[in-house]
């Protein structure tokens, strides 16, 4: 992506220690951004990885569910770098559960991290963006925002709310020069999900569902985030880019139809 240049801009990435977060941090650094990795855990290794690839990065321990912690992170950034011009809201988690029995405590815990923290970080890091009349915010959601991931507690509801939060920010902050967009990943293999893909038959079954016929990688998500954070996307505001290899569009293809064999069709063979 040499045609994108983010030199001179400070980018903040929350949840930067995870596979997708680290991929996004590396992607931003690769095109010149100075990247601040926010995470609850020490991210020295992640910073070393970004720097080794030729980028500039630092890590700050931060609890994005805490007002004080996020504001302290902004103060720490101000002592070292230019005010953030890019924010990537990526921190998130999931607690599985049936809605019939899901505790309100678990529901609120997911909403606090997956949604409220996105607004908190947008308010804190977006303030200098609005003052400077320039900025880009990218929120990482999920295809579960559009197709409910059942038995996953508040996960889908939180991701759907992120999409609407981004649209509202785009409307309210667009006149101040700040864009807000969403990237919604599909199936992505990360260190956290690798155990799932190492389970016998899972990788093959999931791959067969994706029209692109492969599982996503963190860099696939990073490519979309970097584009939306750049001036190449200057007229894109309030949008949601789905990065899932076409998985979201297979519904009617898996509905049984007399005389149609999806597998045969995908392999170019005559239908049964």
C-alpha cells in the first residue's frame, strides 16, 4: 500500500495486543504512522515487532473501560507525540450464553467494553481531532452485527450498536473534519482463535463456506482499516466495510433447491 502515506500522524489502536489489533498496528506503521498501542497487558513484544518492520510505535497500558485510564493515556501521548489524528477502536471480548439465562452482569460487561468504551475513546481522542479540524476514526465490529451470532450473549447486539454509533459520530463530527467508519471482519484466524481452527474438520468446514475459499488473516482487516484511516478515503464517512471473503452473502446459496448441488456448482461440475 505504498500509495497511502500516513507520515506525521499519530494513530491510537485499542486492544492492540490481540491478533487483529497487532495486525492493524503493523499496517498503520508500515505506511508511516506513529502508532500507540493501548492494551491492558504489556505490549513490548508487539512494539518490537512494529519497530523491526520499520515503523514507529510505543505501548501504553490502558483500561478503555475507565475514564481516568483513557485520559491518562491521552496525556502520556501528548508528552511524546503529536495529537492523535487516527483512532482505531478495536478492543473487545465475548461471553457466551443463552439470552434466556444470560445474567445482566455479563450483558453489561460486554456492552461496557464492546460499546461504551468505543464512545469513551472517541470522545477523549476525538476532542483534539475536532479542534484541529481533521481526523479519522475506525471502529472494528463484526459480521455478527448483521447476522446474529446466537448463544453468544450480548456480542451481536454490541457489534450492531457499534455500527450505529459510528454513523451518528459521522453525522455529528463530519462538519468538524472527523470521519467515522466501521470495518466488520468475518472469520479471521488469530492466536486467540487458532485452537478452533486446529480442531479436526473445523478449518475445512469453515473454508468451504467462504466464497473466497480461505480464512481471513489480521492483515486483511488491517488493509481495510489503513485505507479508511487515510486521505484516500476522505469522502467515505459513516460506512461499514465488510471484510469476510463473501461469507455474508451465502444465505440463499445454502437453502436447499431441487436439482441444485451447491458443491457441484462451486466446482464447475454439472448440477445433479
